[in-house]
C-alpha cells in the first residue's frame, strides 16, 4: 500500500496544534505500519526545509503539486486542504471552522479559508474531524453528509522528565495570544479576584488581536506574557503553576487542556465549543462570555485547595483516555474502511 500525506505543516520549531498533529500522525503511522510506503509531501515553499528532518525508513519526501496525478492508493490532507491533484481515494482532516463563525481573523483570510474548506470537503471521500463539535460544524456549515465524517480525537503529549519544583501562586494560560482565546476576559477576571501575591502567566506567540491584549496587560506587574516558549520552558511552567485557565471562545479540540491535565494541573475552561467534550467532568467549566463566571471559577481554584486536588486527580485520569497511538490506530482504520470499501 502507498499512502501520501500533506506534511507541509509538520516543519518548524514553533509548531502550532496542527503541526503537532501532523508530526504525530506522519511518524506514528510510519512506525506502526513498516510494510506500508508513505510519501511525505510538502508544498514547494516548504520542500527545501523538509531536508532538516530524518524520515522513517518506509517514507520518502516529495513535492505536493496541485496538477499532479498521483499513483498512491490514498492521499490524506492533514489540515483541511486538498488541492486539485487527482488521487484514487482522499481523506482530509478538519480541525476547526472558527474562522467562519466569529471575528477571529482578517476578512481576506476568512475568504481564503472558507474557499479552501469548501473545496476540501467536496474533494474528500471521507473526512476526519478531531471532535464531535467540529463534525457538527462540518455538517452544518459545509453541508457534508454525516456518512462521510469520522471523529478521531487528538492525543496528549507525555510530560518531560524535569526535576520536581515547588508550586507557585501562578495561574497559567498557554496558547496563541489572540482574540479567540479570550485572554482579555481572563485578565479582567484575574484582576478582580486574585490576591496580590498571585500571578498570571500567558505563554504563547502573538496572534490576531494580540495588540489590544498587550495594551491591556501593560504595566501589570502580576501579569507576564512570555511569547513563544520551548518545550522545556513550557514544561517548567506546567511544573511551577498552581492552576491552568483556558477560557477560549472557540476550539475545535483544545490540546492545552489535556496537556495541563496530564501534568496534574487543575483546569478551568469554557463550557462551549469542543472544550466540554475534551475536558469531560474533570475541569471547572465556565461561561467564557461572562467575566464574572471566569472570575468565580478562578476564585474557587485559588481559595479551595481540596477542589484543586480533586480536579488534579480527575484530570490525570481524563488525560489517560487520549493518546496519539490511539489517534494513529483510528486514522488507519479510516484508511482501511475507504480502501476496502
């Protein structure tokens, strides 16, 4: 069997959630199925950079060219994009459609994204979504039949082995510093309820709307915005923090929630989009549109050690239900269903 995948988004030191997903799928599939040939295909602007990666023995790199007729048995677009190349069978992963549902990007990006999503949906034999929430959006916003959609959840990255440190009076947020992540309301809620000796750390690179967030936090000595941090630096923050807050307005999955849970942090997150699906009963759910709801949740995490302990226990158990090995296995089952069907 020969399988081609769009590996474009798997490159770079500052990987987004899509990048993490791409690398886990690409290398996980090759490792799990050594008798299958995999073509890691990159769009031209990323192709030369791909030579920094050492590929598995059963994988080779190639150019992803829109006009090419592929001899592969199946093509998998890993980021809701399928160009006009012709393939025997096509699978495409949809992560989220937040660009279509809120003011979270420029009009130009929204128009481009919407067209790519529609085309990818039309050209795919089967669609993988990373949550039931995203599956509902693909059905309702793009008109894709339920029969063509399969849900495969993301996995969770295991903690790095670092020397234990004492927890600090710190609320941690990780993710892009952007409007969609609801950082402005998180800052306001923190200011309302956090005692003077508590801090809020925002770890992530700047995104759409970052300027207004930076202005809001400017001069606040208890609020630190780190910018992008390495895996080791991020792990250190997880080890030092007392609680994790992620009141995002719209998530197709929500990797940071599981990452925090796997590291024993009690989690506060939103009661909307895919976040309740991911968090289950193991997090404190709040209304992300209401500052007072976020503030009440933060107050509980700050003032109730017993609650933090219980959420920590529940979160670690919840995180065990998600793994990249499981995601790889279920993705392979989608391939087999399509090729054997």
